[in-house]
C-alpha cells in the first residue's frame, strides 16, 4: 500500500460531494487501454478537473469569494405559522446544484446586528419528528425567536452534517450497534462534521448582512463566520429539551464536538463543552479574539 496522494484525496472529495461513501478502488491501466475506454464511453475525470473542484471548495470554506460562489435564483413572499411576513430567497451552488434557502422573517433592523440562524437540513427530525436528534426542536425554536425579533434563517442543504441522507441512515445503523454519532460517521470514512458554511457566508453577503447575532449552540459556526470576515456580535442560546432518546446524541455533541450545553434543568453528565447556555433566547456576548 502507498499513502494517498493529492489526486486520490481529490477523488475522495468528489465522492463526498456526490453523497457517496468515500471509498474508491484505484488501479493503474496501461496506455493501450485508453482507446477502449473512450470507445466504451466510460466517464473520464482528469486531475485538472479535480484540482479546480478542490480549489473552489477551499475558497468557499475560507470565505474568500464565497459571495460569487452562489447564484441567487428566485424569491417569493411566504406567510408561515410563526410569522405571516416572511420572504424566501433561493440560492443554488454552481457545482452540484445544491439549493439553499434564506428565510427572511419579519423586518430585521439592518442598522443593528441581525439575528441569524444557520440551520442544516434534517428530514428525519423536521418532517418526521425524529427523537434521535434535536434538529426539529432547534428549527422551531429558532423561527419562533426570529418571529419576535426579525431576522434570517439560513436553511442549508447539508443533511447528516454534510454526509447526505443515505449515509445518515447508514450511520443510524451503526449507532444502533453501539457507536455514537461521531464514530459512526468516521467508520463510514467521513470526518466528525463535513459541513461547509461557505454558502451561509455567501447568502449573508448577497443579503447585505455583515453584522449578526448568531442563534447557535455550536462554537465552530462562530469561528467560521469570523474567519470569513463577518462580525458576530453575540450568541443567542437555543436550549431545547433533552430526553432519553436524544440524550446520547446531545451529550456527544457537547463532550466531543464542543457544543454549548443547552438544556437548563437537565444534567447531561460529564463534560458540557465550552459554556452553558442561558434560558431560551438568552443572548450571550461573544468576545472577539484579540
């Protein structure tokens, strides 16, 4: 066996963008085999193509040029149960056609830091009411808070922390066999969190928003947005209920991913991440690093 080179790393990134299990079979072909492959119309991807894709992803991840990486496609007014004054703005990635939504709730004061929630799609939690996670609760709590203050919810097409729905279901099988949510993803070949928040940066820039109050329990979102040049004035906690069926998932996020504890009155046990969340909707000032 040989260590994976840059080209193989790019191939693995391509499988992840296609929401496949990141496992590839690599073998060398003699030059004489190439005409036969062309005749059979086998899809060929050149190293230069993979390099361009990797450079684009790196640019979005760092926030550099992220505003140009998304296309604003359409928008419409949409009254919802929590607030009858909402506007949906749809953005599309030029590579892969992933679509993300900016939900502008009410009339946010653009002269002040705008309340913003970055929310990754979770079909099982939001549509089916899954009790494995707290995603549906966070979505509803976030929208309810924005309905009171005005703000923007960025709904990101990043199911399963960026692994896709099929791989999330595979991870569920592994969790049923004893692994936690992070180890299950790693067993499949993914990192602890495959999400790229570059699209969120792009949407905020398209909307003319550069100063925000972030609704989150995840300190990594704060770090990412700051690296991209946005001002995160403070953090608004999202304390959602923890119960027997989601306790392991919530504890894993706190203890292994560094998320803030967010269930007042419930002792999660063990390390609770870098901080405690206050009551629902409590703003916590986040001091900018020196």
